């Protein structure tokens, strides 16, 4: 039997059973990750190898170095995921892999590896949208959560308000017109001299600052629409530091960090709650690397619950890039019959609705 026929047969059996052990791989940016997830909700192992030490000295991700490091780490990371789960490849039912959006070279490393595994082991292959993966992190951490709900996806590359109508029926309600929220955190952190990756460092510094010290405005975000704009806020931080430097006035970086963080969080929260109330859906979830921000989690939770909305967010370890979330989304894709062939390719700018 050829690969295609036998993978399809195996997938049909898994769909009938409604159950599958999925080996998942994620390499869209600067983490090489592999995980084993049962039935979309139970994480048997979750291994993440971060490339931060490689990219740190450049102040951001260097795509070529990222791809090379993925190629080197994919095998040991996957072997660890299997051994941590206490299984071997023969216990795996299907392989899931992120195929976009992300850095194309980085994605290709994971996609090629996953295709090789699927072919060698004769297993069904499922390509997963990275953003669907971030949303699915909530299915792991919140067993009772099921669509429909509104999800704010905030990462280094995306700021989306999404209506999750069903596991694979997503509608984009709002998006950033320029920088993503994580990108804004990273850029502000850079001008404050905090280094890469900036988001967590800025959050830490903000804890020591006065969030009312400065007010960073952006008139675009005051509109009734659900889109965001963050580049104006970032420019305001740059101008503040530049002007103070020229006048020789002291600036407390912790105050700048705290005020900047609050400005972004207020915008994200107001738009997300507005979308949730307008949609009539009773639940709001967070996803993506920025959802690891404690103030964002607390602010969104308070705002949601005070309006009678249920609030969900992933555990910290599932907020930033990981493969467990890809295994969860991969399970629901498999159950929906969304199988890929060995012609699966990386798509750097895959849209959320694909
Ligand atoms: O989802 P993710 O791991 O990778 C992408 O898909 O982009 O998100 C990474 C982004 C980075 O911009 C990082 O600075 C930001 O998430 N981030 C945070 C925090 N932790 C990660 N931003 C603010 N506060 C945090 N605690
Ligand atoms: Zn991500």
C-alpha cells in the first residue's frame, strides 16, 4: 500500500475512534519544540529548546541562524519528547507540524522533519496554523472550554481579535495596523536598553515603576473599530527618551516601562471586551506570548468578569511558543479530516482563516 492510502486509512480509523496520540513539532521562530499530546487535551510531554542565547547578541532573531539551529535540535528535542512521554514512535498515531505563519526557513526545517517522520513511520500528517495552535493552548489548560468564544491572540508577530466559532471556523474581527503587541513590547524594551526578548524584561522592570507617570496616547485606538495601532506608542517612548536626553532631564526607565505596559494593556482589553459584548458570546480567552503578561491577564480577567463574561487563559508554559499547543490543534484538525500529503509546504504568511 502506498503512503497516501495507508495514512488515509489510519486517519479514518482514528476519526472513528475519536482518539489519537499526536507527536507535534513547532519551529516557526526561535524555539525548537516537540510534544506528545493525547486527544487534544492531555499533554504527555512538552519539550522546548530556546534559541535565545544564539540571537541575544544581535538584539533579535537572525532567520538563517534560527533555521540552522532548528535542523540541529529537531532530532534530540523530538527524542526527548518521546522519552519524557514514556513512548516510542510505534505508539504515535499521527504527526502534526506548524506550517505557517513564521520564518520560512525555520518553518521548512520543522515541516521537512515531520514529513520524514510521517513517511518513515507511515503516519497521517497534519499541518497546523501557528495561530490556531496558540488558541488551542487554552484547550489544554481549560478542560471545559469549547468554541464559541472570543480570543485575543497577542504574540511577537500578531495582535488579532478572533471569533472562534468552531475549532476551525475562525473569523478575524480586529487586527493590528502596524506593530504587533509583542513587537511593541520588544521595541520599547530595546530603546530602554533591556535587550532581547524584551516583553518579559519590560514586564519585570514595570513592576518597580509608576504606571501613571506618563500617558502614551494613540488617537487611532480611540475609534469604534476593533483594529489596533501600536507603532505610535513605541515612537512616543523613543521621543520621550530622546527629548529628555537632549535636555539632560532624568527619566526613570521603570516609570516608562510601567506606563507603556499599561497603555498597551488598556487598549487590548477595551477592544477585546467590546468585541465580546458585541458578539453576544459569553467567553473571552487570551493566547500568544504576550498573554504571559501578568497585568494583561489580571486586567482582562477583571474586565471580563465584571461584565459577566467567563475568562480563560493558558498556563504560562503554554503562552509562548511550544509544541503541545500544536498537538492540540493538530488533534482537532485530524478529527475534522484535515489531513495533509507529503506535498505540505511552509507558508510564511499563512492567514488565520486558512
Ligand atoms: O507567541 P510567541 O512566543 O512567539 C510568536 O509567535 O511571536 O510570542 C513572543 C512575544 C515576544 O514579542 C515577547 O516579547 C512577548 O511575546 N512576551 C511578552 C511576555 N512574554 C513574552 N510580552 C509582554 N509580557 C510578557 N510577560
Ligand atoms: Zn507564537
